[in-house]
C-alpha cells in the first residue's frame, strides 16, 4: 500500500537539535566580529524573527492594503503571513530549477505590484543584479530575503545590500532562541517605537534556551542542577493545570507560522541580542561547511536522491543541507518516526500556486527535505542522521 499522508503528532521529539542549541563552547566572553553578510549592514533593527522583519519592511516601504507584492512560488507560509497581516496581496512568480529568478516572468507579473521579495535559498547566494536593475526600471521596492543566508557576498557586496530592504533570521544560524533582522543600505530606517520585551519574556527566553540545551545534553555538569529545577517547575505546572479548566494551548490551536501581534512592536530579547554578539562566528562558519561536506560525501553519487547544491563555494555558509529525494514521503515518515531532525521548507504552498504556475515549486514541495548542518551538531549525531538516511533510502528503493 502506497503511503499518501502522515500524522505529525505521532512523531517523537528529534534526537538531535533541528536548530542551533546553546552550549558553553558556542560563546566567548568578548563580543565577536561578524563577517560579510546582512549583519554588517549599517542600518539594522533586531526583531523577534524574520517574519516580523518582513512585516516591518512592508511598513517602512509604505506598502499598504491592496498593494501587490511579488513572492516566489516556492515559499513557506511564514513568508505569506506578514502580507496577510498587512492586507497586502501576494502575487506569485515561478522559479527555475536552480532556484534562480527569470526576469521575464517578473516583468510579466509587475502590473499593480509595488514590491518584490527575492530569496537566497538555503544559504546559497543568488545574483540579484539583473533583478535590481529591473526593480529600478519598474519602480519596484526590492526586499532581499536573507532568512536562509545571514552570511556571504555577491561580487564583493554583502548579502542584503542590493535590496531596498533586507531581512534575516538570526535564530536559524545562532543558538539564541529567537531573532530576526531588518536592514537597509539604501533607505534610512524610520525608527519605530520598538520596545524591549517585558521581563517575563526575557526570563522565558533564558528558561527555554536552558531547557533545550539540557534536553540535548549540552550543559555538562550544570545539567544535573538544571534537571532538579526543571522537575520542580514541571511539578508546579502540573498542579496549576489540575486547578484550572482544560483549554487548548496556542501551539495546539494555532499554526506555527501565525504571527503574534505583540511582537510587532518589540525588539528581540536582550538575552538573544547578547548571545548573538558573543557567539563564536568563525567556528559557526567552519563547522556548518564541514557538516555540509559530510552530507555531500555520503550522498553525492546516489541515484535515489540528489543534493540541490552539489558544490559548496568558498563564500557560502549553508543554512541546511537540501536534498531532493525521489521517494520522499516514505523516507520522510521513516526518518521522523526514528526522531531524525528534518525541515521541510515549502512543504505547504499557498493555494494559488499550482502545476501550471510553477512546476518546479510543486516538485520541490513534494520531494525536497532539508537536514540541519548547524554548528551545534556533534560528529556522532551527524553520522547517525546520515546512517539513518541511507538506510531509509535503501528501504524505500527496495519496496
């Protein structure tokens, strides 16, 4: 019987961290320099996440209700939500199989449109110079989406500098819990009345970071003390739940990509900003490239899958390892049932995107898996993920 669907609630917790997880080795006492990329741009605002940065970019560009904004057909719904929140109309454009943009397709859809969002997928910089020229000719605002690409440059220019505005998702690259950036080298950012999150949010950020680090055994001896504190907290929460009527939590009732309006007016937490400044950036870059090469070495010559990016240029700091899998669904379900960490960017596309609009997006939504290659993964965790993946591929091939 062919597998056609799955219940994500049945999957266990990932046995290795999907996102960067803090440990003492990730940080230095002194602030660290940031190499080429969005974080080096002159005007930056630190926000809760990349989607809140996109929402603020729309506001800074004075894009209002009923304006059209071009979005790539290959997207995640978290990219659409800021537009919905602002009442902005998404207009989807197709992408090529190498994830580049066809300028002719952009121009065909530019009527009634005020801006375009262009993405550097999975940490691999795209050359947007032709797109920049087209945007200037048509009077479009170019929003450079660097949510997958904090680092890197194109022809000597840092990522984000070609766009009128650039957004980034620092939480995908740094073990900081949450974080996003809005930046611009072409426009003065009109300073909004952003506030620091309240103290309870700061405390919650610290607790969540420590709990996550403890769950993946990143704290050493400190983990023993933390385990006692976590047990005390869990006991208190159980008593509180017994004394209150049962109501669905936000996570149970609300899709993950839905935005919380409170965060629109808040900076990222002081905790996250502090950790970002003190993260070992050199180690982050080297380790991500090393882990990516481990995946490449194990999978580059298989016939049942192919890396979307089989080469790793010198200036690329990958966000994930994206892999096109011929029999994707059975492999995905097999791995998730074993607790293998997997990301599926673009698994669910907005309703207007179909085979006629962009066959590449439909194909990638159904066949591309992304495996974490962040700096906080241990060698034995990476080896285990690769081993499980190869077995799952072999199993799917033999069925």
